[in-house]
C-alpha cells in the first residue's frame, strides 16, 4: 500500500501510483538512488521461506509525479534469494548511494543453502553492479539485520550485520584497489561486537551523544520460540529466563566497543523483530521501540518502548500507550503531523493465516520541549545526504549528534533529521559533515529553533520551510 499524507489523514494512492499489482514484501528501504530529488523504494521478499523464498526484490523508481516504475531488471538488481533486510549507503564516497542486501542461508534437511549477501555498487547511470566478493564481504549466514555507520569517524561508512545461529559481522571500510577503491575487513571479534549469536534487528546510533557511533543488536532466540510468552512472563515476574538478551555496544573511540546493556537497564528478554529509534520526548537523546513476538499463536508479548535517560540508562515506558500485544514487524519514526515531535508507525500481525492485526500509528501528543527539523540536500555527495553527520551546538557547551539514515534494520524512518533540543535551548551553530567531505564540516550559524529548514551542501543560507500543522481528530 502507498499512502499520501493529507491535511486530515492519509489517502490510499496505491493504484494511482501504479503499484497495485506488486505482491509480497517483508521490509522496505528508501533512498534517492539516482540523485533526481525524489525518494525511491526498495522492497524485500522471501525471508524465512528457505528454499521457497527465492523471490525477486523490487526497486521502484520515483517518477516525481506520484507514480513509480519497477526498474529492478533495468537497474541490474534482479536476484533470487530469501531476503528481509537491506541498507543504502555510499561506501566509496562517489556521490551515489550503494545497496547492501542481507540474504538468508539456512540448513534445510541438513543442506546449507548457498545465499551469499550482496553489495550493489551504484554506477551512477541508473544501474548497479554486484561487488560483495571483490570488496571483501563474504557473508553466507542467516542475516536478519544490517546497518551502515562510520564507527571510527574516518569519513568512510562501515557495515554491521546481525545473524541467527552465527556470530555477527563488523566490516571496517579500508582503502583498497579495483573499481571501488575500497576493501572491507571483518573485525567483529577484535572489536568485541560479535554477540549475540541469536540476533535480529541491529543499528548504529549515538545513544550517549559523545560523537561516536554505538551499536544496538537485539537477541532473538530460535531455541525458545515456543516459549516466548512464558519467557516474557518470567521476566516481568523477575524470574530466571533462558533466551538471548540484547547487546548495547558503547563505542570506546579506539576501534573497540564495550557491552553496557546491563548497566544501561537493557538486560531484558525482548524477542524483537521490527524495531527502530528516535527522540520521542525531544530531550536530545535517542529512545527506541521494539515490536515483539514469534510465529507461535501463543507468543503474545507486549511490544515495548524504552526511554533514554540522558545517556545514563534506559527506562521502560511501555505502559505509556505502547504495549500492544499484537506481533510487531516494521517500525518507523517520523514527524507525520508537522508538530515538531516524532510519531511512530508499526506494522502488526503474525506469520500464519488468521494471525492478523491492524497496524498502529502512535501520535506523539507533544512534549513541550524545543526541536529542530533538518532536511539535508547533497550536491557533491549523494542527494539524500545519507551518511551525513550533524553536530548541533547549543549554548552552555552541550552538543547533539545525529546521522542521516533510515534507522533500524526492520522498518525505515524519515530521512529528515528530527532533533529534540530539550528545554530553553539556544542554537549557537549547526555543523554538517557531508559524506566525502568529512574533514571539512560546513557551519550554519544563527539557526532558529522550533523550525523546519533545508540545508544544502555548499550553500551558506538555510531555507526555512513553512508546513501547516496537521490534525487528524
């Protein structure tokens, strides 16, 4: 389905957009792959289906007039593998976003399915070339999450991959040879981020606002799938549980990470599938929401919301209106009603026929704190500015860091940066570290708070946008 945000709600424009005949799809990832100023969509299919999951994914090119064209074959992206997760990022800093696609290799009747992951190099002419092997990415695992992020602040994005039943991967982006000029090396073990070996959603984020990208990866224990409800009940009753717990890897700034999940209050049984993050209370620190569950009909577990307490720990706020018991899949954060705070959309429902539920839209009632929304437009870098790092400098020396991405690995959030500033904030300046120009940050002084504005690479004057606040009541 394709919905247009209207002044009084959302309008189904699927047929008008020309995509009414598209079938299936477990997840989506969006970006402006051809730098024409319009957001395109990549649809993933076949996940969990093993040998029966060799379905083609779809790349939908945005025509700029409310319609889309399926250009999968023309773009060279036609491939047949079970997939569920993908991430856009310009790994060679040539100004065109590339695409990593995580595939699922599983044992079926003792046979290992050969489904290596794919890295598609954007050639800048509307087409892609698969370069995973020649760039050092050789992953043949049951991949469930992937995320690009520059964990070592060298201006080149790195790749984190989570999987079920095997160690996770952290590929550092290094100088190389060949057509990409880059080579990746898996340093997960040395960096301390290979666990848990029963993983699902994962992402890069800076949860403590220190300027270094941290990693969150949630546990999802296949060995306990028929006991998810019992495991959740045991945790709420403060009894022993058996399943895999999440990891919150704090970046130490020296190429290594420390797991701080326990000290940060995240030593929990989550069984999360769809998940994403954002700043719901506009205090400048990133919170996150997880959709939970398993295929078993008895896996009735509340979806969960965790609030970041200024980088000093997380508190569960599920009971603040988030505790739906339907199984949660794709999750996205975004300011859908233009009121300066982020709302949440979540896809609900189970794997089996009949295990269905309505999707949910959580409207944020506004937290009364200051904010700023930034639309970044790349000129020398990719037009979406994916991978750009923003540093908001406030009076008193406080800094808030954000990176342009769609967030978590199951569900895709807004590419505009919706940044909470806290109370009585004064912005001294905004620094933008554009991809490919990481050592030359562009400064934007004198930015007004509680405004939406566009920052264009190479242009010194921001463009303030006036959008009407929407009301759906």
